[in-house]
């Protein structure tokens, strides 16, 4: 899938973190990394990023095989 990764440390509002935790608790196929990759790539696509890699990452993230639970 994604060969190279970069680790990020970000501050997000506590309410958003609570929403993320709730989302992940109810969707065992998703994890924090997958969620952030999907969200960031979609944001870039919607805001004019023309590089196909953002689209590829978004689609790969959405349709990746189920994670082990």
C-alpha cells in the first residue's frame, strides 16, 4: 500500500478527539492512522490538490482490506 510514511504529532480540540474515539470504537476496521490519512487526503483533493497521489491514497485508504481485530 503506502510505502513511505511520516509520523505527525498534532494538537486537536478535545471535542474532536472525543468524536474520533467514538468513531473508532464503533468501527473496528478503522484506526487513527487510517482515519487521518483518509481525512487529510480528502481535504487536499477538495481544496485543489491536483497530484494523483492524494487521490490514490484516499481511495487506497477507503478500500484497504479489513484490519485484524
